[in-house]
C-alpha cells in the first residue's frame, strides 16, 4: 500500500499552503431559513439545520490532475472550453483541481453522527479529520454513528487507525446495502476511465471495509439512520452511492456527496466523469436530486466543490445552476 500512496502523490502538485492557512473565524447572519450564526475557519464550517448543530470538517485537500479530461468525459472539447470560460476558468492553466475532502458532523441532541471518514493517509495533504474535529472539541470516542456514503478512498480512508482498529471505537457504522455488496465481491473496476486510481480504489476498499463488518448496519433508500437523517438512494457514481436528507424544525440539508463533482455539472448534468461507474444512472440521479433541491429550495452540500461546498440549486434558463453560499471576506 505504501508504494501506492507514493505514486498517487506524484500525479499532482501538492500545495501545503491550503492546509496551513491561518485560523480565521467569521460570523454571518445567513438568509432565512438558516437564521443562526454560521462560523467558519480554514478547516471547519459550523452551522445549524433547525436544532441540529452541524460542522463541515475538512480532512485535507487533494489535487486532481487533468480535471477537464476527468470531469467531462466524452464531451466535445469546444463545449468544455466554452463552459470553462463562462466560469472564468482559464483552460490552459487548469492543470489541477484542488478538492477538499469534507466530512459532516451532526449533533442531533441524542446522537453524534459523522458522515464519511475522509482519505486518511492517501496523500501528504490529507488525514486531518481528527485534528480538525479536536478544533471543535469532538473526540473520536464521542461519535456514536458513522455513515459511509460509498466505498471510494476519500470517503472511507479514515475508517481505521494505524493499528488497524476502527478510528471511532464506539460508533455503529452504516452503509448502503447495495454498496456493501458491491465492494464485497471485489469488483472489476476496468470500466472506470481513471487507470491511475483503480488499484488505489480497490486496495483501500479491501483494507478499510472488512474490519467494520461486525459493527455495520446496512441501509436502503428511505431508511432513517437517526431521527431526521434519512438515506436517499443516489446510484451512478458507484452502484450503491447514497445521499442524505437531513431535516429539523422545517429546515433541510441535502448532503449530495459525489452525485455532482463540479459546479459545471449542475448546468450540464449529462456530462459525466471518468470516475462514474454507471454513467447513465449518474445522469438520472443528478436530474432527480437537482430538480428536487431546486423545488425544495434546500440547502445543498456538494463534496468536491470549493470549501465549504454549501449552496443552493436554482432554476436557470430551463435548467439549473449552482449558487454558492456567499460569505464575507475576512476583512469585511
């Protein structure tokens, strides 16, 4: 496994400055219905959904090489170039895409829930979940529920500690039944068009999932993992990929995970990525979740969007576009 980590770190330029930004705290009064204060620093974003205390806790940043090729598979180059320019992205300079690896912490009052465990030691710039949880005074032993949205390394890489034991020793783990069954078969991943990552994906699933079996509960669409936290089937990126709908006091957060990988996908939901295992199902899932999010005017989180990844899906020109939650600058 060690040589795999070395190889993956060499596929991109690692920029440590992302993880060494000074600690900055901002307070804002967001637009209704999210009335309560939102507090952010370079690693943690704290907010409320109803009475639930929530925090987006970053495990680090990974720099994906050749993002235009990876994110927009089989899309004519001229269309990709036009979309990049509309988003003020210089195609010639877009050599890497810095993606955060955020987990979600939810304190419901009765439960302390963590969604995904980050990438662990996947790269030199990841593995910061536990230190960043300590910034908000949360110890691993306090977490009683861990939800794994799917079996990719950046979502399950922190399942185990350096001794091979569960990082969150007192937690019950939850995963979609279809997803667990998929990885339990040691699947053929040759259909993925990212050969440089396939062996890493397979190896991390083999090491990080089986030790959890005796503390694992398998869930399906509509199941409640905890009161107010419901499973939403979202297949495509992987066969059993799940999203979460979190509701409290009439407020809602859709945790969409890897349904959408880049803001351009919101406007072009049929542009799939090389990492989507079932491309057709990815498009169907995107259209369903984006359409519902726009109708509900729900707060939405997209995992690989610029940190903290929160915003809204709004109707635009017969489709949708991404409207990120706007924060004041540190000097505002």
